[in-house]
C-alpha cells in the first residue's frame, strides 16, 4: 500500500477521519514518518484483500501492543503504538 493510498483507505473506514488526522499530526512527533515503519507499527504491512482483513490485522496488532506495554500518551490519551501509527498514516494522506 502506498502512503497516501493507505491513509485514504484507512480514513474511509472511520466515522471521524478529521479527528484521526488531527491526532495523527501529534503522533508523528513521536513516531517515524517513514511509511513502511508506520505500516509495520500499525499491523498493516501485509497484503490485505478487503477492509475486514485490514481492520482485523489492526485490531490484533493493537491488542498485542497493549499486552506488551507498547503505548504512547498523546494529548492525554493512552494509545497503542498501532493506534498512533494508524492516525499518523491518515495524517500523511
């Protein structure tokens, strides 16, 4: 998935993409702005054929992040690394 394509596809799956984009800009200050790294951190670095697979891969990675303490505090929110990376991808779209 190319950076803008990934972000555009992801933002279409959520009710508040503008809020995620805003949060993603803040997340970018704490994460690499490298597309491949963000895809890996969000669990979306695989070939995913449909939106259900995309969301399931993200949910699995988010759960693993919380289980292993890979969390970030962004504007008072405690976020899994995967959540922050997903928001960053949307911000970069």
